[in-house]
């Protein structure tokens, strides 16, 4: 059970249908704390921490393996195999939305449905594509992380969450982000923000539900529509009346009923 221990895997809840909850950059499985009580009585839940999260052993972080998102997709598939999962509904926040998509291309049989929250296949702007960032923006972000990580977290967390410093969601995101070892955080940020997964979207065969905040520092709403238009599978988009990149943490009253509807609904 090496993988389940290394990734702090938790299986909880009851019910026949299985839901995997996967977190994004700078967080860990605690980002789902408002969601879990609304699911655990009807579903069996699998939660885990991506390698590199502050709750994992930094000695296990392989900088080469996690230089692409495929490393995380292989981890996900290995965890599902170790738990003898036949099929699941996958809910992926931010980068984990793309991780789930990559994993589903490799093993579509393991996924009955993919639900993404605040996911993006590419953060950099390109010809006829608005990802939200220019390379200079990202270079400044990486430099700020490297020069003073704590100061960067203090400034980045409110912007990402879309709330004031004293909000509980900002404090929670700051806590989990602070827990990541700075060199690992920088490496993961570079992998995510410099990735381009657009070419993978047409290969997806699993139905996808794309959820996106109406105002998100990291992901413009146009990205959700881009994913929808370029997926090889059936998909549906819903723009939430929420702000920020972590709406399940900052706006649970908005996210939870929408998420439940998409878990229970079909395309």
C-alpha cells in the first residue's frame, strides 16, 4: 500500500457509486472540506494529496517525473489500480482537471464522467487563444516565488481566492500553500503554468462537465468554452456566479448544489 500511504489516500462514505476528489496547486485534500459532508452519505469518496503538496513527504517528490502533468496522471491511475477501482466519477480542481483528462485518455474505462472546476489546458496566451497570461507575467510570478516565497504567498492567496486577507478561504489557502516546500512549489508552478495540453483534448472520450467561476484570476471564462469546443467527448459548461479560483472553498453554498447536480445528471 505504498501509494495510498505516500499520497495520504482516504476512502470514506457509503454508497455504490465512487467519486474521486482531486485538488489543485497549493492545496491538499482539505480543500474539499465543505463538499465532503454533502457527498459521503450517498457516495463512496476517494481523496488523496498530489505529490508535492505540503502534507506529503518532500523526499518523495521527483522533479523530473513531475516536470509534466503526465507524472500526476500516472500517479492517479496507480492509486485507482491499487484500490481496485473499476470505474469512478472524477472531480478535478484546477490542474487536477487536466490530470483526470490525461488519465482518462490512457484508461477511459476507469472513468464514467469527469467534472472539472477551474481547469485550463494552457495558461499562456497564444494566437487565437486567450489563456490569461503573457510570458512576462509568468516570469515575474516565478521570480517573486523564488525571491521571497512567504511574501509571494501573502500577495497571491487573496488574488487567487478573490477575497480579502481576513477571509477564512484566503487563510485556508495561505496555510496549505505555505506548507509546500518553496523549491517544490516553484517547480510545480512552472510545470502547470508552462504546460500546453490543448492537443490532448480531442482524444478524450469520457463525458465531461466543465464548471468555471465567472471571475477567476487564473482562468478566463473563455477557457471553459474552449475546452468544451475542443473535447473529443460530449461535454457541458456551467459558469458559476462565484469569484476566485477555489470556489469550492470560497463559495461552497454556490458550488455544492451545482456540483451535486452535475454528479447526478447526465449529458
